[in-house]
């Protein structure tokens, strides 16, 4: 009887995922993605309301205080809502100013865990399913036009794909593609209040060779608005920024 190969430990799985998502040598890694945002509401057809394009620039570092198999992922993340037909970056939507995604930081702490893995022939897929539910930074009493509810609820679905041959090699970083979907409430700047319904994001992208491979239009927009988003943070900070906390910063309660 053939003995099955030993299964990787959680630490080994995390190391493989880290090489796919980032780079073990601490070099900056840029992921770029593109897709669309769809609206849904009771008794209404699904509508493609926005195009969507974004990037994440990350640096992976050891989390020495947590042990040799623990990491900190230091990232900034920018993403832009686009006209669904022309794919131009929007500045207004239905007379509302568009608030793009400027998440600084968007950091994570990683500890060994059984990363969900699916073998797809010569490819490996790492899947992350992240349900979110926590008190909204925008309570309805303070933001009646911009808050869907007092609890922020969303579902983030990530898939990262790498070749088994690359993962079996010694390189600190391996080429990868990704997909990302999110179900979320209406965005605060859409001013939909507590209207039933919400948004579904559906995107795909890849790990770039460098930030210089980001489309020129997008790099120019970042350079003209928030040039620090061309690089990952140098050190850990918290709390993370989200579209909801960023909107609150732009519109503080008076």
C-alpha cells in the first residue's frame, strides 16, 4: 500500500501563502486588480453601477515578538470607482462627490493556521473567506443619510493562484493571480441611507513585477493625489483605515 505524502503543517502552509501574497525577503510587492461593482435591491434588477480598479502595495516582515513563523503584512491600498462604460475615474456620481478608497494602513498580522488550499492540477489556490460584522463607524443617529445600519456587515472572498512548480522552488516570492469578491452595504458617499440592498464587487488581478507595471493612468492619479500610496508602510501602525472610517474623517460629527 502506498503511503500518502505528509501533509504540510500550518506554518508551512502559511509560508507558501506568504510567498504567493507577498515576498519573504521583505521586498515590496504590488497587486493590481480590475473589475466591476453591481447593485442589488429588492424588486430591482441587478445593475453594473461602477467599474473598479485598485492596487495594494505590501511589505512582509517577521513578527519577532510572536515567534519565527509569524509575520506582519504592511500595506497601503488605493482603489478607484470608474464610469462603467468609459472606465474613466469618476469624481461625481448622481451629483454626489465620489470618495475613492485610500486605506492607509491596511495591515495584517499572520500566525500559522490551516490556510484553505485547493489543488488544481498544476496550480494551487489559497482561499480566504472573511465574514465581517462589527459596530459601524457611521452610526445611523449621526449619519442618517450615509449609514445603512449601526452594524457594518460584509463578506470578503479572496482566491490567490500560484503554480505548484514555483511553490516547490526556493524563490522568496512566486508569480500569482487573484480574484476578489465582496458583498457590502451601500457606500457612505452614495447617500442611500437605510435603503434595502447593497453592492457586490467582482474583481480579478495579479502580482506585478513592480509598481511601474500599474497602468500609467492609475499611477498618475495616485501621484497627483496621494503619492505615498506608491509604497508600503515602513512599520506597523493601527487601526486600519476603511472606506467607512475614511468617510468619517472627511465628515466628522459636529
